[in-house]
C-alpha cells in the first residue's frame, strides 16, 4: 500500500482521461435533458430513498459528483442549494455546462478538490451529504472518508449513500461477458487497472493506472457507527445499478448488486 495521496492523485489523472469519452457519449443529450422540469438522472431506488427525507429548502453536498447530473436531480426534487465536489476538473467543467443550461448558477456550486482536502469553510454547512454508485471503492482510507462526510453535515443531518454492493467486487467478467467470483470478499490489497474507465461503452483503452479498494459491508457500517452516526435506513438491491458485471442481474443465483442507506449525524 502507498500513502493515500498516491492513490487519489492517480485516480484523478485517470478520471480526467476518461472525461472526454464520457462527454462524447452523454453530454449533448444531457444538455437538452437537464432543461426539463422533471429531469431526474437518479436510479428509482435512490429517488425513493431520498424521498424518505424532506428535501425542500435543504442544502445538499455531493462528494465525487462527476458531472453533477445527480446533484442537479436533487435540486429539481426541491433542495435549495447544492455543492458538488470532484477531483477531476474535466468532469467539473462538464457539470458547469449543465448548470448553465439549467440557469442554476445561483443554486449550485462545483468545487475541484481531493475529497480528503475539502476546505474547512464547508464544515457543518449541509443538511444532507450524498454519494452515489462506485464512490466508496475509490477511497483508499474509508474511515477518513467518513470523517470528511461527518464534518460536512450539520448536527442532526444525514448521509445518503447509493453504492454497488461490496459483495459484487468479488466478481470479474470474462471475454464472453460471463461474471464469476475470482476475488476474496476479504481482499486487502488494491486493484490496479490500466484499461480505462469507460463504463458506458465498455471499451478498453490504455490509460494511466487507477486504483480501487474492497470495503466490506461491516467496514462501511462501522465507519459511520464509530462516528456515532445512526443507521436510519438500508436497502439491498437485486438489479444492476453500476454498469459492472451486468449479466449477474439475469442469473438465477444472483448476489446482491447494490444498496442504499441513510445515516444520521447526532445532534
């Protein structure tokens, strides 16, 4: 294991390389879609999870926001202000284009920052902090990541997480598109990938290395519990929400593929 900054910097470079590919695939359509009053890019389960909370007038931060389409969706659901944070400046640029298209410049702000280095000015400024699919697996230090989340939330506020299920990271898809368990659920060393991050077209390309990490379900829950955060809601999901090992959704003996949870910061 390298130090934390080694991994976050490598991943920042790799995501910036992926950004033009994602932009080519999605941006023009999104620039049209986000102007619709009912635009919602969230998975149905996440929409339902967020509906457990009162979003009206709330301040929301999304960590690792990518192009901020999910945060835009939350604003359209009634939140009054959104901060999106991502280390990849190329995705922040795409997000700012979407914000301009919706004329939400007075309701949204995007910040380029390593998640572990978010400025102190944002401490306890948010009613809700959101992360969506895949974020946790990019975190080399899960406990420190939860401390960042915790620091941003107002007392009594909430952390909402949508994630691929950690069990899913045991699997890998072969050349025939069949996913099989190859890795231990208790794997401790990181994965290193140089095949790119095109999770829309699934086209491999030679990229700078990126690193991802296995965090078990107890790692995730205990990272919040150790900060006196209370688990208020959890839901496991049996369909593909991550564009990863997508064939598993159709197997009779399918593993859990995703989950949503809500944790509340103590008053």
